[in-house]
C-alpha cells in the first residue's frame, strides 16, 4: 500500500509500511548504512505526519517481517492479547501518543502498564518515532514493570545496577576484587553479571561457583549470571551448577536469532531448566536478555516483506517481543556498544537509549540500559552522564556499572560504580529494597541512607574480604 504526503509543494511517497517506519525515524547512522534513512528532514517530517494517521490496528494486519517466513512475527501475533489492546484499539499512532502523554500527566501507571500484552513491537516503535526526549521520559516514568528473583526490581523511586566484574582472563582474584569494589559502592542489586572471556562450560561453572559462594556466605539478596551462550548455560545446568539466570542476546528476526545460534525452543528449554532449580526468594523470573540497535543489520538479518530492509529501531523493538515471551528478570539494551556504524554520536546514543527504555517498558519488559560506547564512536562521558540522568528521571529499572567506567575485557566504556551513586543522590533514588536492607545490615550506609566512605580496615570491608576468601 503506497502512502503519500504533500509537504511544501512536494509529494512524498512511502511504498511499504517498513519504508514509512524507516523514513519517520530520527536520524541514525545505521539506517543510512542500510539505505532506508530519510533523505531529508522534509521527508522525515512527511513520514511522521503519515505515520501519525496510521491506525494501530494496521500493525495486526500488515507486517514488516512476514508471518510465514519469520517465527518472531508469528510469536508476536499469535500471543497478541485483544482484551489488553481494547482500550486503544480504535486509535491511530498519533492519537495513541496523545493518550500516553495524557495518562503520564495524570500519573496513571496502571492504565499504561496494563496495555503491554495488547501492544506489538511495531506499534510502540511507531509511537516512539513521534516522541520528543521529554515525551519518552514522561511516559517511561509512568510505566511500571516489577520483577524479582532474590531482589525486587522496578519499584518506583529505585535504581538498581548490574555489577559487571569482567576480567580479560577470568582470573578469580581479579573478578573478586571487582565484586568487592562494586558491593562497597552499593552496586549489584540487579545482578552480579560476568561476561566470560572464554565460552566454555568449565569456565562458566567456575565463575558461577565463585559468585555463588560470596552471595551465599553473606546472604546477599541478589542474583548471579555468567553471560555465556545459552547452550553453555544448559550444559552448566546439566552439571548441577548454581545457575540463577539464563542469559542470551536476542534479535528481532528469526534470521538474526539464527546468527546468535539460538531458537525460541532453545530459549524455552533453558528457562524451564532454570525454573526447576527454584532459586528465587521473592520471585521466579529466571531469564536475562541483552539487545542493541543494529544487531540485526550487523548480521545482515534486517530484511522483511519482499526483501525490504527494516529500520534498526523497529527491529530492536521486535527483539523485545522475543524477550517478553520468557518472563525475564532483566532486559537491557547495550545502547552504544556496536559502534558508530549504527549510532554515530552522543546525540544518537542518547536518543536510542531513551527510545529503547520507552519501548521496552511499554511492551512490559523490566528494562535497563548499558550506557556505553566504544572508543571509536563520537561519544564522551558528558553524553553518558546526560543519558544516565535522563534514564533515572524516566524510571529506568537498572544500569550497568564497571570499575572506573572502563571494561578491561570487552574494551568499551560504561558507567562506573560512582556514577550509579551520583544518579541515586541527584535524583533521590535508592537500591532495590532487599539489597538496601542488606547494605544497612553490613553497616555500609550512613544515617542518611547513603553509601559510606570506608577505610580498608572497616568491619564491612573485612567481612566481604573474608567472604571472598582473601
């Protein structure tokens, strides 16, 4: 179906829904690379005007990636909930934007959050393309998604963190030192999550046992995860390893997931295995997914109906449709990790991070963000500071933090433990409630609830060093 819009005497044509979505997207380098970006600001505005008049129900009948050839599309449409969709079923994309902003202004969290199972990724992607930064923040703040395993995540007034103690050789002492550093800074309530340097079952099991020993000895209300491939985690489960969370990177197309070496059935099998262990205390959300704008494009898995390329942000939202099906504890977008070919500079990274958070939460996901960048991207710490504070204002569930902002294994820049403390202080946010209570028990908080500055011989430091076997 060709859609048209005349603007300043020129008629712009959009021959397919995927083309309309791409042309309406705020500028980013990945869409230029894919050949789908708007050719001018005038064309972008024309596309946004047309998109605003598209009924939401259109996305149930007209697909950007075909139903018959893609299992992600089938999953999205076959699990769509008409009852949840009913309150907004008669609205256009533009009217839905206004509906969301009105509910956000009223503070109507249940009204927004209750839509999740009735929305498709393409619906929320389309809506985000009409949003300004403040709109994304306002609606994200009023969209609540709460999950739990040993800590409760997503509650209002809270900002959790993933403590990422990566090491270039998976050295036990190096990993332990980073864990200790993070805990003493009040980080780790979302997860202590390690990217292993080598993806072997033996290494994964060793790292799982290391973290589990610290968590168990001092009864830390958090969960561990070794971010190995899901097949490696399955082998660790078979060996009886202490697996809290099953991790996997996922994509928005069947072909993209094939590039990651996964299928929907494989994800279901791994989740079932983790559920059987029943390691949760406050909930049983046992999966963790990572995504990132540009992942499908980087794998040449970004084409839809008729072989047409699909814009990277719409495909990112479709990855959330995969994650949603497996009731995750955590989902995060590694927003600047892939490189400048996909998000060129700080402006694009900030925009993408807020879009991803907004879209993920509208779809019912416990959304976090790795506020990060590779060193050849035109991004700097001022950009990441801005994004962190905007995400905190938007009610982001968690962020990722590494020692000194520098991941020495993955070779990229992320947030530091101190950055998490700054965001909590500036925005009056607190850790997950169970973890906050643990920090207090360990005498790591002062009378105002802030993390203490501790000397090396402080009791809490000595206790954690003992727990780590040092």
